[in-house]
């Protein structure tokens, strides 16, 4: 019986091995492409991260990738660590939003950040990023940040697009709320990870925006609060208002040129201080 059990275990491991290998191959290819396109991200640094690839693929067959980093130095071991979801590259042509997430990912295990439970999604719109030239929208021509399933979408999204943007193709909300794989995957990430805070990184408006139930951040580094309003189908609307999960939208000053290293650090430090003072752990 022992031999049968051992044989069964070995068979199971053999069956699992190709899937793991395939997953690593997807991650390696994803990292190689990022390293080629972004001067601030190296292939080796990317490969050294414990990224995971989702089962879902984008319309052009690109991977949706994330990394989770558990808290290693909780403030109070009897209390669950605050959970923070960081998202970059919702708009594929905002290259710095991808790069800054990688930079912060590298700092997430330092002592002042290791008290939190993190999930990083550096590139939420790989089809838009990999287009030549890169595009704000995904492969279906949809602005993912106008496609979330907010309560006002059916009534307001198309009207807003027509009347307020003049049918701007860069801001097309799609034919239906949640029509896009990328949108549904991000919503599933929120449901799975259950964040206490969402940080959504964009460019190039050079400001902070905020939606949600806790006191607003006034400044991260040189970025100051300037709330832009609520859009049908936006991440801020979906999480900040509908789900009552605080959402800070960081608008970097430039979509293709990174802030200098001191400013990157200043934004990160100010963000951690604001999180410590204002974000509470959600009730289970």
C-alpha cells in the first residue's frame, strides 16, 4: 500500500510539472518583453520576482500577471495586516505607471512597508502596451478605466462618452459594463484579494486624485490633491464609491519619463505615512 501511495504521489507531481514549467515560461517571456521596452525594468530583475500568471489571457493572447507579498513584520501579530492593491498600466501608453510599480515592488519588503500585505499588478493592459505605438485602450479599442461595472454605467457611460468626450476613441467605455477580459480580471482580483486600499497609477496629469470613505491624502511627494470627479465605469467609481474601498489615483507628471529617484522615494514615503494614519483593516 505504501508503494502504491508513493507511486500515486509521484504521478501527481509529474502531471503538475508541465503546468508549472509553462507558467514560468509565460512569466519569462513577459519579463523579457518588458525589459526590452522599458529602460527602467531589467529582464533579470523582473524574472527574480515571484510573479504569477492568471489563467485568463487578453484578446491578443498576452498574460495578465501579478505578485503577492505577505506582511513579514506586522505591527500587531494579533491583527490582520492591511491589504494594499497597487495597479499600473491600465492605460497601455502610460509607461511610467508600469515602471513606478516595479520600483515600489522592490521596496515593499523594507521594514516600513513589510507591515502590509501587498498585491502588485504592474501591467493591467498588456495589449495596449504592446501595440506599436502603445495605446491607452485595449485590443478591442476599449478604455478599461471606463469599463468597470459601476451602478451608473448602463445609464450614463455611453451618454458621457458621446456628450462629454465627443466620442473620443481613447475613452470609449465599451458596449457593456465589464465587457473586457482585463476589466473582469481586475474586478476578480479585488474580490479575491479584498484590499483595504487600492493605489492606481496613471500619467501625465501630475496630481493626486481620490475616491473613497477615509480622509483624503493631500500630498505624495510633489503631487498634490486635485480631485478630477467621478466617471462612469472608472476604477475610482467602482472601488471607491461602489465598494467603499479607498482608491488613490497617482497621476505621474510624464507618461514616458520617470520622476527622479528622490521624488520616487518621496512619493513612496508619503504614501506609507498616509496609509499608516488613515487606512483601517476591513472587518472579515
